[in-house]
C-alpha cells in the first residue's frame, strides 16, 4: 500500500533524489562528502520548518534547486563540510541529538 503524498511532499522527495544522484555522479573519493552535505542539509531544514509552513518549504525548494544546479556542474569536484556537518555525520545521520 502506497502513502498518499501532497504535491509539495513529492517535490521535496524529487529534489532529494536528484541531489543524491548528483552526489553519485561526483568522483568516488568525494561522494561521501556530497552525500553527507545533502543529508545534513535536508534533515536540518526539515527539523527547522513546520510541515504546514508552505511558503518556507517552497522557498527552500527554490533555493535548493538553484544550489543543486551549481553542484551538478561537472566543474564542481568537491564541497565544503562544516564542523557541524562532520560531527552530525559521526553521530549518525538518524540521530536527532546531532541537529540540536
């Protein structure tokens, strides 16, 4: 049985899948950095924005889409991870404690 999703939820999932595909298209050595960047960004934004705040979600979708277009460029070979991202990745991407 599949879950009924709103158009906004579908857009978020579509952007997330596209971002993960972008990460997999990067050189093998930096793929984990890109994946961590994507996971951290989506999870931290999800914890900060109410699911009912449609305008904020739409804003984040536009912002994320523009940022993803830049990362999809083949000239981009690496990304910067902040210390918070690295610590969050070490604590496990599923832990809520790392986001607080």
